């Protein structure tokens, strides 16, 4: 009886082996890329958390500094500082009025040599 020798051969079919190796390689590359993406997402989430904490601290410090600025701008605080440094309001100072025309006349008539 004549038999088909290819069907009954005991050797490996190399194309089938290459196909399986390629499929396994593809799945392993996909799995590794999935794991890498997940770890990258995890690290980004941690960085966002840290940035949010820093932002909250900065906003808290800003609100405290706003309170300090408002307190320093208050009229009562300004009056207290003025009294401590013995300052006078500009409104309370006497005004000196100068005519621009008289200054020019004085400059023309001024003779430094006798």
C-alpha cells in the first residue's frame, strides 16, 4: 500500500512552530505593554495627588496671607502705626500755593553778582 509520506512523517512542521512562536510573542508584547501603561498611569496618579496636596497647601497659605494683608490695610492698624511713628496725615499739613508766573519773574530778576 502506498501511503502519503508527508502525513505520516514524524518531523516537526516548522511553519506551525513559527506561527505559535509569533502568536506567543505578540501576546507577551501586548501583556508587557499593558503592564507598562498601567504602571505609568499609577505613577501619574501619584504625581497628581502630590500636586493637589501642594496646591491645597498653597491656597491655605494664600488665604492666611490675605488675612494678614487685610489686617495690615485696616484703618485701625494704619492709625496705630501712624501714632507709633508720629506721622501726620498729608491732609492735615498746611498747603503752600505757588504761582507759576511769579517764579519765572523772580528768576528773571535774580542777579547773583552785586
